[in-house]
């Protein structure tokens, strides 16, 4: 690929403009998540850490549904924006916001009234049930706001305001952390406080997005939507892979919770919850890179600018390779020190968690590449490929390796199942991307040959 650096300087600046704020916002959220785990572990105890890990998949399901609507809609929005059809683009946004409100209301009601049944389904035993149900009660009360906040964050970023999203997510996370310290470490409230402060943080973030519309700073306007079934289908088709990609985290967590309870017991779930908090930092960085690259790739695809589109894809790919390598190295070197931040004084928990941290985070090295490959297919609207890869990340190779480890090797290699499964996803996604590029190049060559024949015949 013959690319001159001078041609690509503006594109590099655009990449930095969108990706850096997205990554910063995600890292602040991730650091809050880690701090939340430290506060809960130190202020409430090991049972609370395990209970939150049991409930965690349900919050991620809500985020997955929000991303189904938001990213699916944002891809279509940016495509129309690239073609200059702003009215169509805005109506896509209005349809998505209305859908987010409806689905968020349903999820809040289901989570609140079926909380005990849901946490038992997620693997809560008698020791974990009271704490898990209490946390679920208050977390589900904010599901509606979570849906709206997630949807607005994606669209506001696509509306040329990535810095506002960074400020909103960072401020919400910081206020959340401060309230955690006050309510849990100072006032000694229970696990419910952790869920309530998280909800307050979301409300704070929401106020920032409201200012974007009140000041009419971008092209987006909140209006009564004109619903069109083809639009809904296109949004769902574009966003389905992101839904599955977001759903993969609760699916993997759920699978590992069941396997760890079977092999290790409650202490294993506590250790896994600490590992989950640490890995959230790596995962959020990778998500930040892909979310920052998404508006640009969708825009350039809409403009038909293949050169710029490909360059953004490769910039994201390189970033998602280098970053997890550095972060995984820190997990390997400082595993004991990391564990002591969450819960000191339990040698058995420290040893078990340190052991997990040496193997489990390795999976994020292939995950970063797979995420960018999924984004490649989403932004080019080759949704069958992106959906297949994302579906496999939810239910597929990881679960197969877990079953093999648990029932054939008595749990040996359990924490490598994540890495082996994601390595399979990387290989499959890379093969599909290369295949798509070859087909595209062949199509271009055929079109050029046909155009040359027409010119020659006319001459």
C-alpha cells in the first residue's frame, strides 16, 4: 500500500482527536471501576466483591442492548452524514433514543421485580444471595438511565464532540468514586450504596449530554421520530455485532463464575472479581480505541474514501496491539501488589488471585485485534461476518476450552481458556478480513478493466 505521510497527516490528527478522548474517558471509568472494587473489598468485604461479580453480567447486558441501538444507529447516522443527508441522519438518532428509552424501562422493571431469581440463575449460592439481591435491587433502578447515557455518549461523539464525552464520562466516574469513599469508607453503608453511587454518577454524566442539545452545538436535534421499519432493521443489523461483542463479557464472566464455583468455590469467585476489575482497564482502553475510530471509519466509508478508511483501520489495529502488551506485562510483574490493594490479610486469596492474573489477562492481546476486525465489517456493513465473530466470542471456543478444562483436566489450565478461545477468534476474524480485502480489490480491478474497455471502444 503506497501511502505518503504528507497526505495522511490530517487523518492522523483526526484519529488522535477522536481516539485520545475516547480512551481517556474509558480509562477514567476503568480506574473508577478498580477503585470501586478496592473500596468495596476494604470497606465491606470479600462476600460483597463476589456478590457484585455475580450481578455484573446483568449490567453488561443492559450496556450491550444500548450499544446495539447506539453503535448500530451511529454507523448509519455517520454514513448519511458523510453523504450530506443531515435530516435522515438526525431521524436515525431520534429513533434510537426512543428505542433506548423503551428498552431501558423494560429492563429496569424486570431487574427490580425478578432480582432474586436472576441472581440465583447467575450462580449465587446461599452465602452470596442476600448481598447479590440487594445490589441488584438498586442497580436495576438505574437501568433506564444507563441505556440513555450509553446511547447519547455514542451519538454525541459522532456529532463531532468527542471531548464532551470524555469530560462527561470522567466527571461522572470521579463523582461516583468520591461518593463511594464517603458512603462506604466513612459512613460504612452496605453494598446498596455501591449501586446507588453508580447511578448518581450516571445522572451526572447525563447532564453533560443535555448541555450539548440545549446549546445546539452540533447537528443533532431531539425531535419526535418518524419510525421506518427499514431504518430499524438497518440499525439492528449494524449494531448486532456490537451487542454480541458487549454481551461477550457477561457471557464469559457467567461461564467462568460457574466453572470457578464448581472447581474452587466462593473464594474463587472473589479472586475472579478482583481479576475482572483489573482487566476492566485493559478492556476499556481497547473499547476506547474502537469507539474513537468508529465515527471516522463510518464517515470515510460513506464518502467512499477507501484510502482514509484503511489508514484509520491500521492505526486502530496497531494501537490495539501495543497497548494490551504493555498492560498485560504490568499484570504479570505486579500481580501480588495489585491483589493487596483490594483485600490484604488473606494469603490464600492473594495466592489464588495472583495465579489468575498471570494467565487470564493474556487474552486481551488477541482481543484488541479482533475488536478492530469486527469494526472493519461493521463500518463497511458486512454484518454477517461481524455477527459471526461476535457470536463466537459469546458462546463458542471459550466455553469449549472451559468444559475441557473442568471435566477432562479437573480444572487445570482453567484460566488459559479465555486466551485460547480469543486466539481462535483472532485467527478466524483475520482470515475473513483478508478475504474481504481480496474480494474488494478484485471488484475494483474488474470495474477498472470494464471502464478501460468502454474508453477504448469509444475512441
